[in-house]
């Protein structure tokens, strides 16, 4: 293992986000560096690495595997030689599905644990990404509301995003109609920290179980809006080769669709687990 320089973690907001310096992700960094990064991730939900080298696909995969087992994306708009790599190559962010605050792939029984994303090409203007703390969103709710939603479960379906994303429809084709939905707790308990986080998002969450359709729509719309309050957010302005690493269990994210020149991002995702709610643990 390569010895690391002094690694520093600098918080960016009161709710979410930190910058980590003193680590080169293209190298075979130490176990101590892995621990420092994961501790910072659990505390801040998304961490950023500035001034990185451009990672080859192999280096990106190697770095990702230092933090866990890598996942393979079901939606590959631009297939690569390495199925662990997802390339997001866009001329506009509008209508792609990433412009709404969301967790990645919660339509799966086991959504990704997190993702590591590098900027390969930035647009001339715009193209920032925002993250929002689902922990802060949960904790800001009143005690009666928290008690109510702690016991609820919701359905997540790929068809919600497919209805408005041509990329998803083109990539999956007829498989969209047979893709099974997943049911997850409305509140997820983090397996490492024990913190509770809202587990709803506008891309995949379609309905809440055990309540009427009107009640489900009303509550989901409230939670979608509540989850993206400014005080829960951090906004990251990309430079070339910057890297973001976020915990998909505690952070929503969205790409700001304000650009009309090419934006290319490269990502690996870490394999996750079946989300557990308060009732699943108690």
C-alpha cells in the first residue's frame, strides 16, 4: 500500500457534504485512508475529492473496490468494456431523469450502497450537482409525523421514471413492462450509524402501502418537497476530474439541467443491501 499524506476532512455545510484532501484515488491508497473516507462518508453523506487525476476505467474500478463490492447497472445508455462502469454522456440534463432529487435504483430489492462519480468533461456553463440529506429531512419532521411514517412501506417502480425518460425506455425496451417493483420502508435505518433517513424519491417511489391512493399521493408529494429544502442541501460545482462519493442510503442527489454543451461523467456503484426500517429492526 502506498503511504498517504495527511488526509484532511473539511465540512461544507451544517447538514451534508465534506471535502477530503490528501488522497490520490488513482493510487493503491492505504487501509487507513479507506477508514478515514468511510468515516467521513457516514458523517457527511457525500464527500468530494478535488484535484484528482483522470481515472482510467481500471483505476476507477480498483478505487471503488477498496470501499466495497461493485454493482452493475441495469440501465446502460452507453455500454463499456467494463460492466461496473456507467458513462453519462449528455448534451442536456433535461428529460434524463437525473434532474429530480432521487436515490439511485430504489426500484431494486437491493439498491446500491453508494456511488463514486468523476467529471470527465464539464459543460461550458452549469452542470452542477446537488445532494440533500435524507437524515436531516427525517429529523426535521415533527415527532408525531416521524412516529407515523416509521411504520410505513412504499412501492418503488422503474416505470415511474420510464414514463418521462426516453433514455430509460430506449435502453430497457420491452423489459420495462415486466420489471418487478420493490417495496421498501419509508424510513431506512442506516446499518452502520443507526441514523434514520427518509427513503422516498420522485424518480421511483409510486405509492405508500396501507393507505388510500389520495392519502398516498398527498403524503408522497409532501415528502418529495420537504426532502429538498435548501437547508438540507449542498451544491457542488464541478471541475475537471473532481470526484464525488455519496451514500445512497442517506443522500438524495440531482443534476442541475441548466447546460446545453457536452457533460460526461463516469461512475461506479457499490453493491447494497435490502433496506430495513424501524419495524424490521425492533
